[in-house]
């Protein structure tokens, strides 16, 4: 399996759709920063589709949007920061799981 497919499958494992994984990959391929036009060309998606996916990636915390630049650019969150974010979520989930066990024991 080539690195592109491996990474895109890894993004799916992190909760992204196949299309969102392609968008995220294309931002990474552009050295972590790209505009919608670049992403559209790299993913062969419609403009509207690219913007929908970008909005989802921003909401999930995978990318950031520049606020004042035209055209807007989108920056990928570094892997290290994503790993810390997922580790924190794992810790919260573990706490909730422990509390639910205690409740079931009552």
C-alpha cells in the first residue's frame, strides 16, 4: 500500500470520511496550508463539496481557517497536536466509563 492510501485510511480510522481524508491529505501535501482552489484540484471535488468538508474539518479540529486573507487559506493541525487532542478525549472517555461502571454496581 502506498503512503497516500495508508494515510487516507489512517484518517478514516480517526473518524474522517474518505472525502474529508482526501481534503486533509491535500492540505498536508501543500506543506500544511492550502486554499480551496488547490484543494478542489487535488481532490477533484466540487467547490461546494470542498467547502462543506472544510467546515466539518474545522468543526472537528483538524484544520484552521485564516480569517482575513483572500483567498482564505486552511492550515492542517500538526499530527502531534491531534495526538494530544485524541489522548485527552480517550482520558475523558475512560473517566466516563469508570463512572458508568460505578453506577451499574449500585
